[in-house]
């Protein structure tokens, strides 16, 4: 039984579906985006498949938005090892990355409706929460080495 979530497979399936929609409507392609709601920790063995999907989304100009719901036992803000893959996904594709702490669960519907419901054209007029990309590349390098 594989460990962790099946995020890489879900991203691949979403990208396949978006590609099919774009092929079927070449004159008026849909404005696509992917939203990930995550509570799970990173699965080290999924780094390469997830990053392959992220690069495919980047090439297709499909933003990957991430809402990271942290648990009370995690480090402040979901920094470090628990949100790194998703921070990379958001940053690489031009999406939005937001961490919802346990005390902020009442604000989740507001974030989803005000920030993530806007299409790509309307996003340029919105004011988003400040982006913090605190990626620990030493940790990523260590994970990458463990994958091989």
C-alpha cells in the first residue's frame, strides 16, 4: 500500500481532463486552474511525479492554487517540510498559496470565495495575502537524494 496521499495521480488526472477540454474547444479554450486543499504531510516518494505534474501545469499556463490547512502540532505557518511541495507548485505555476491555521478555520469560506473563486483575468485587480515562499532548498535536496 503506498504511503501518503495520491496527489501526483490527482494532478495528472486533472491536467489530462483540462487538456481534453482545450483540444475539444480550440477557438474558445476554457480558463483552467487547479485548487488543492491539503491537510496531509508531504510524501517523500512522490516528489518527482508531483514536480512532473507541476512542470506540465506551468507549460500549459495552468495555475495551481493551494490552501494548506495546518494542524495544531505543526510548526508555525506550515513552513519547512510540511508545505514545501505545495509552495513550489503554487510559486512555479503562478498560483496562490495560503496557510489556514487551526484558529482560522472560520475564515476558510471567505478565502475560498474571495481569493480562489476569481478567474485569472480578475486576479490582477485583487489584493492577495502577502506571499511567503520559505522554501528550504537544503531539505528539498535531501528529499531528492532520498528518492533515488
